[in-house]
């Protein structure tokens, strides 16, 4: 290494070498100390210009003033804290990490009654709005679709500082508060608890919201024909967590829960067994291109378009009455008000003894049970939805109305529609027929039986009395189809024959056909989308209102 440096140094002049060393000055030191400094041409900094000196002085003065202001504010805050006799009665709670259990008893807003007047109540809810007026603060506390007014007034327990803290608390923050329940002097029209209010005593923030919200709950709750801003559908869905908090959406999803619960309740009472079917399958379940293909390790697989095959296999396995509740996937590029790419399917399959109408009658009674249950058990929720989205109450008759296809065609022709005897119903014709049925029979719910064979899938049993028709049916609400069903062909030979008529390759449905080769009970069934039933029962205009996190061709989040 030394030889290389020496060799290189031969090519450097003495003056150049001196210049290389000029920045480094060795300062004499004691024998035990030696310091080396990197220096510029002058060891002293050049003096600042007058302009720079003024800027520096201004900066130093600004920083001194800022420090003085901070010190003053801190002193004032300390003084206020020292004088704030309510400081233990309000503030931010530490993060709840389940550190301890207490004997505290919370009361829900909806459970407040006149019998509790003059008692101290502990409540948890969200800050919906807060308004400071002089020595009073009016707080609207909300929980789900219930709300109550809380009035804080400056007194020996509530300080001015406490009022300011409450008024500044961001909307949607979750708080615990206590107050004395009293009768309201005048009805509080903005709250569900109109005749009761709380005189606030304490206020503690359990979880603080950020101040800037992407949408306001009041705007998202406003009727579209009312005054003031409204929130568009895409904004709602992009911020679904907030949107779900509106009283209307709280009610919608409660009614949706009721549909599934009543579906299960009725079928269980009729001896049905709930089953759970695969959602990843090896072959397309209903034919066509409307299927999602996925990679299943090194093979192709598909998301199930229907649980039908597995329902039928369960019946063949002597579980003769089955139902299932689960996700159904349809890769349909349909951006309509009633289509989704993923929805909750409510499906049934049932063996019968003589006639598929045994199944049809069970379906009719099942829907009547659901409709009655919703009207009786979810009256408050239905009314709440109607306040924002007014609609005619859903009507039905008992027993369910069953019409045959030719009668429906006749009604359409009498209304001026040109349609063939065996032509499938278009969406406009379905809606018109719904109006005609409502006018004639005063029902929004009916069953249309005996569809033409040529418009139904290959596995549909032909009508034994007229080969042009089939043992199949559609079920309608407010003129829109909610369920397609049929007696399934359970004879392998007939199934193969019908598959050939539909030009379906037999090897592609071999597993399906083979499931009937060991003896199969005659059976029928159908499936319905829970979101569509909910939409039509409530009279809503778009299925995205009834799907918590809808999936359509344009939406994959949140």
C-alpha cells in the first residue's frame, strides 16, 4: 500500500502536494495531546450582513414570544385546572384493555321510562350533536336508532370548563355519561325519547372520533325529497362504517336479520335440517359463463352459483328436507338495481310423496310466516325505514295466491301486451303483471306456476299433462321475481335425454347424473336472495341499500 502511494506521489508536484495538505493545520500540543482541525481559509466566520442580522434578531424575538405565549397558556391552564372543581367528572378515559371488572350498570337509551324519573342513570352512546348556549350545553346522545337529549348546566358539580369540553367533543365519539332522568318541559322532537331527558352530571370519552367526517349522519338520514344536502350512494358505500350508523340503516339490517331468522324458524318447525354446502366447486353448477373462476392449487375451480346440486345430493342421502343459508356468486356484468355478484342465498330442497305442489305449498306458507313475523316483530324498524324511504306497505293474502302461466299471459294480453303462449316474461312484463295482480287480487306476493318447458333449465321436470309446460314456478314480490324453482328430474335416463335436448355435453354433468343412480325420492325446491326480499318488502329502490358490503361489477371494496 505504501509503495503504491509513493508511486502516485511521484506524479504530484511539491506545490500541488502542499495545496492538498493546506486545509489541515496541525496545532502544536502537549506531548500527550494532538488535535487535527479541518478549516477554511480563515479560522473565523465572516460577519453577518445587516439584513441577515435583522432576520436573525426577528427570528429570535418570534421564538421568545412563542415560548412566552406557551408558558402563559400553560400557566392559565394550570390555574384553570386548579380552579376546575369538575375536572374529575369529565375527560378522556384510558384505552379499554379489559383491565378490570366493575359493578357498574348501564341503561340503554331505548329502555328509559317514566318510572326511572329522578334516578341517576349511566348511559353509553355516540355524540350526535352538541350545542353550547351561555351556561348550558345541549347534547344529543345516540345509540343505534334511539336518541335522548342530555342537558348540562353550570352548577356546583358542572363547571364552565366541563361545558366547553363537552361542546368540543367530536361527533361520533363514544362516551359514558351519568345524569338524572327528568320529564322534558317540552317534547324533544329531534330525539326518539321525546318526553324524557337527562340532566348531565358526568361525561367521559370512551373512544374519540376524528373531527373531520367524510359524511354527516344527519345528511345520510335526510329524505331525498326534503331540504338540505343528501349523501350519494357511492359516498355512502365508500364510507359504509359511518353510513351503517344511520338510524335507517340500523333498521334495514335488523329487518334483514329477521328475514333469515324467520326463514330458519319456519323450516325448522317443519322438520327441515340446515346444511352447509361447498362454495368452491370443480365444475360450473348451472352452466353458462356467469361464473367466477379461481385457481385451486394447480387446478381450475369455480365459486358456486348455487347450492342446488348439494341440496339434491342431501335429499338423495335421505335427509329429505334441507335448507341452507350462504353466499352465492354470479359473474353477471349487470349493473341494475336488483343484481349483485355475491348475495346471501336462502335455499330449500324437499322430497315429496305425490305432487310437487306439496313443496309449493310449503314455500307459500314459509313466505307468509316471514311477512307476518316482520310486521309483528319489526314494526318499529319498518316505520323507521319508511320515514326516510316512504313506500306502500307490503300486502299479501293467505293462503298465497298461485296462478298458472297461461293465466298470466292472458292478463298481459288483456292489458295490450303482445306475447306468445310459450314466451318467457321480460322484466317490464313481470312488473306489469305484478301491477295487474295487485289490482285484481290486492296482493304484492304471488306464485306463477307451470312455466313453458323451453325456457327452463334441462333438469326441470316436464308437465305430464302438456309437454309444452313444466313443473316449475317463479315467486314474485311487487312485480319482481325473487325465486325460481321446480320439480327436479330425479331419473337418470330422463335427465340424460333432457340434457341432450339442451345440447349439454353429458361428461360435463356426469357427477350430477350419477347422484341419482342409487335411487332418489322425487323432490323440488328453489332459492331466493335475502337482499332482494329485503329490498322489495321495504319498498326500496336499490339492492345496494340492503347489502351491507355489496359486490357488483364495479365494486370490490370495502
